[in-house]
C-alpha cells in the first residue's frame, strides 16, 4: 500500500495548482488507513516514500487514536528530513 502513496505523490508532482500534499494516515474509513498512523515505523515509511516521489511540501495527518502520538510524530519528522536519491 505504500506504493499507492508513492505513485500518487509522483503523479501530483508538478501538476499546476497543486502546492503541497497532505498525507492522511489517520483515516479509519479507508482499508488500512489507520494502520500506517498507529505505528512509528509504518508512519515513517509512508512519509519517506511520499517525500522520495515529490518536490512538493508534505504534511502528514496523524491520528489522535494512539497511546503515544509524540513517538509517531518524531518518526514522521525524522522521515521528512530524509531525502532518498
């Protein structure tokens, strides 16, 4: 499913009128939506693949339905600093 996020980021990169990407990893209405948002490693992995496939600013929407949102936020923040080549 990470590939879906990567593909969409790639398709949106450079599209006129698109100035950033909000990555929703907190949606309970989508199959596996909260899975990514509830674990630091999976949240970071999704963030990394999106960042690797776009030059646009990226915002990651976290879920409040976790025990420790700080741990997840730190993993996402660290992943956002990573640039894959």
